[in-house]
C-alpha cells in the first residue's frame, strides 16, 4: 500500500489561491451586466414600428424568435408593437400580466405597455429619454416556450 504525501508549500499555495478567488468573486453580483447590442432597426413611422414574434419548435423546448433586425429597436418616439405570427399547431398570447417585461425599474418606468387584440399584440410607448433597456418577451400557450431577452431604445 502506497501512501502519498502532499507538498505542504504547494498545498497551502493552492488553498490560498482558492480562498483569494472566493473572496474576490464571492461579493460580485450573481448576474452579469449585459452591454446592449448596436441599434439594428430604427422606426420611421408608427406603421413601420412593428416587431413580428414567432415561436420555433424545431427543438424542445420551443423558443421565441424575432428577426435579427429587431434585436435592438430605436423607437424614435413611436409606439413599438409586437405581434405574434400565427402558425399551425400553436396557440400563443402575450402573458398577462407580463408579455413585454422590462428588466430594470428604469425601463419599466420609461415605457407604458398594454396587451391588444385579445393578447395577440403588445404595444409599448416610451418616454423618449434616449436610454437603452433590456426587456423580455413572455408568451403563454402550447407548446411551452422560453422567454426571449432583446433590447429597445427610448428616443
């Protein structure tokens, strides 16, 4: 039977590195602050400021999808309207309450939102403060679907 002896200097160095890591990162927030992507779409009119929302069930669980061009919308003072694209075998509405949920208190204060068309549309009007806010799209229905987290600019 062989007995292994640890090098006491190496062992204490390893323990110190682990303790330093815990002390350094132990107080860090549990979430990572995300940087908004560049603006990908700028609204030029109320009719144009519509975001089609689709549900892709190619993999389980299903995922909410918006076209890449709508990942960060600059509202330019117009209401942004999200509209569910109907597909065979799917039955979705924007969650109530919820539907469009801003991730920060400032975002929630910057936008006034409501459901429309029996929950198939969701509209938000911003306060034009020029800031960018992350929000979530939440749908209710079948099959179950994950939340999506894009961005919006209030100008």
